[in-house]
C-alpha cells in the first residue's frame, strides 16, 4: 500500500464525515418544518453533503428559518 492509497482513504473518510455532519445539522435544526421535510432535508444532505444542505435550505420559506 503506497501513500496515494492512504491519502485517498483519508479523503474518503473525511468526505463521509462531512456528509454526516451536514445530515446531523439538518435533522437538529431549529427551523419550524414538519418531520417529513426535516428527514427529507437530512437525506438530501447525507447524499449531497453541503450542496444538498444549502440548496434545500434556500427552498425553505424564510418564516420557517427564524
């Protein structure tokens, strides 16, 4: 196993942790949305990471993000 394999493994682990962090943030948000929307937001965040988190957050009405 050379250094490129170790680097690639560490980058994939970091990317996986990043996706999990954004999923957790979407599930524990203080936004006033239903549980179905909250879980959908978490799923999108888990699959797409920060991009999914922020794209879905921009689709929410501003009243729910107080």
